[in-house]
C-alpha cells in the first residue's frame, strides 16, 4: 500500500510543510526510518533525530519550533502521538483483517446468521442461534458457543473460546487463547467439608471497542452479567471473576486478578499484578500501582494507591522511606538505651 504525504495529511487533518507528493509505503521509528517511511515526533527527547532521519515524512506538533532545517516533509497536527496511533490502527486493519470468505472446514450452527464481508478461518466453530455482524473476522480454531451476539468489525483471534450467551459489541478485539464466559468460581461449603458447585447461569457482556488480551479469562456471572464497559482494555493473562463490572475506558495490565462482584469505575488504571478483593467498588479514575492489593472500597475519585494492602500513594512512599531506615533507627535506639543505662560518675 502506498499513499502520498498529502493524502495522509488529509486523513489526519494536518498541514504539510515540504513535498506533499512523496510516496509513503511503511511506518517506522524516527531514529531508524529510511526513504519511503513515515515517522512521528511526540517526545522532545527524540527531536535531534528530526534533523537526521531518513524518513520521507514526520508527523509533528503544530506548535513545534524547528531548531534546524528538516530534510523530511512535516505533517503538522494537534497531537502527533494520537495521529500516529490512528495510522497504526488503519495499517493493522488493512494487513491483519484484509481476509474475506470462508476457509474449509469451518462450521456454523443452525439458525445462526453472519453479516457481509466476514472471514471465517479453517476449523473455526460457531454454535446455534448466533447473530454475528458485518466485517467480523474469526481466525482459525476460534470457538463461539450457542446464542452469542457479536457486533460489526470485531476480531476473534485464533484459539479464542467464547462460551454460550456471550454478547460482544462492535469493533472489539479478542486475542488468541482468551476465554470469555467460563464458569465463575462459585462453590458452597458443606457440613462435611466438601464443596457443592453453584451453577453459573449468567453471561458476559463486552461493550463496543473493548480489547481482551491473549490468555485473559473472564468468568460469566452467577446471575445477570459480567460487564466490560465501552473502550476498556484488558491485557494478557488477566483474570476477571463472576459479576465484575469494568468501567468505560479503564485499563487493566497483565497478571491482575479481580475477585467476584467488584465494580471498577471509569478511566481507572490497574497496573500489572494487582489484586482486587471481592464485593468492592473503586471510584472513577482510581490508579493502582503494580503488585498492589486492594482490600477495601475506594469512594473518592482520582486516588492513587500503592502497597499491599494498598493505601494512598504519598503515604505509602513516606512509609517505604521510613521502612528503609528502620535498621539505622533501631541501631540509634539501642545506642540511646545503652548510654542511658550507664551510671553517672560521682
């Protein structure tokens, strides 16, 4: 695929400085780019590369003042990082999801429907009574159970497993090995010490523009729905338990575990290896740093948490600073006690 610098600027609603007729056929880092490549400058730490790069064009901020002449054409935009991300999304759609049609063998059950311009890879399985939209891409060996609903433009990667009754919105991505709708961890203790399985009869709902990472697992609700709200991004190897709700545009990093019936607000950030106890609620814009454990609800918006158990970030940093000095403090205390016990000379 080739585009001119001018065509790209038009898509990004940017302004070209330099030769708008140059042809671009790839994207590259500014420090590595060669002729025919398009790059971007967002972090000013990389500004020196702007004057030495081999790229044919670079996306830069409208407000950037040049310190030296640039050999590459410049596409000036409001936000270079966001603009470059838009191009990456376009490139990914064109290269990864350009397939159409049905590879054999592939199975689709009775009374299931699928829209136009879709792709179904070999050994993919779609159960009965499913409703699947237009431009959906289902890679080989993906499994979709009975009575599922999948919106337009969604991508299901190879080996993903989607249990019955799952509802997935438009433009979602489910990466390889993800399991959506498996039973929640519900067991009733019995008098003899054994456990009786509690049937999990709910489902999972992914709203529009949700991304689920590779080998992530999302349990169905005991009753009702486990819900991942619009725009949420779930990383690889995340466990989301039954009846959890993840708010809009919240991001959850790898190896995080969220226990049952917890409600995570909008625009929250859960860093890697965080653990959230069950039946809690986290207010909008809560941030939990890596390897922290949250054991109580957070009602104030915009709080930063750290530690296990997690508490306010500033207090946690102060406590950690004191903790590092405990050996020295203990030595000084011992010296004081020893000196105070020495009898005074007459």
